[in-house]
């Protein structure tokens, strides 16, 4: 396999991006991640509804924040929270490493199979928040 200079640069950039993203906060618990995400996008944490508490409620979304390997738990909670608040249902999957991306694929496959992929938005943390994280780091 032959690589040209541009291919090598792109590969190095991707590796650096993933390394930076995953090294940011890998020792945090789920609540600490959710608190940090709230700092990035706003909203209200631990909003109480009947039979539960929404991890993060924004003007548009009711988010369940969950470890990637627990994606199955997140689906029902996201649907319930959306119903209880009349907001769009959302899931923010916390990836501990790039290997956790497989759980996003499993979640997306299940949502597509059940025709829920249009009803539930999924974000990956830290991947989908990297620009906001970088901006926050520049402020500090």
C-alpha cells in the first residue's frame, strides 16, 4: 500500500483529533460529563419529570446522557423525556475511546430498524462537541 504525503498528513490530523478528544476527560463520571456538556451548550441539568429526571434539558431537546456501552438504556429514556416535555428526544453517547464507536453503530442500527432515527437525535461526546471544547479551552 502506497501513501502520498497528503494522505499521511490527513491520517496524522485524525489521530491527533481523536487523541485530544478522548484524553480530555476520560476519568470523569457520567454526571461530570453531563455537567461539562451543559457548560458547552446550556440547558438545565437533572430536570424532574414523572418517573425520571432528564440529564440535560435544552430549549429544543430532552437529552439522555449515557455511556456508549449502555446505549440500550438510553433509547427508552430519551423517548419518555421527549414525551414528558414536548421536546425532541436526544441521546448524547459518551465515548471513552475510539473503540466505543461500535456502540454508536449499534444504536444507530437499532434506531433505523425501529424507524426511530428521525425521532431521536444522537450526538457523540466528545466528537460532536470538539469545536465547543476547543473554544472553552481557549477561554480558560
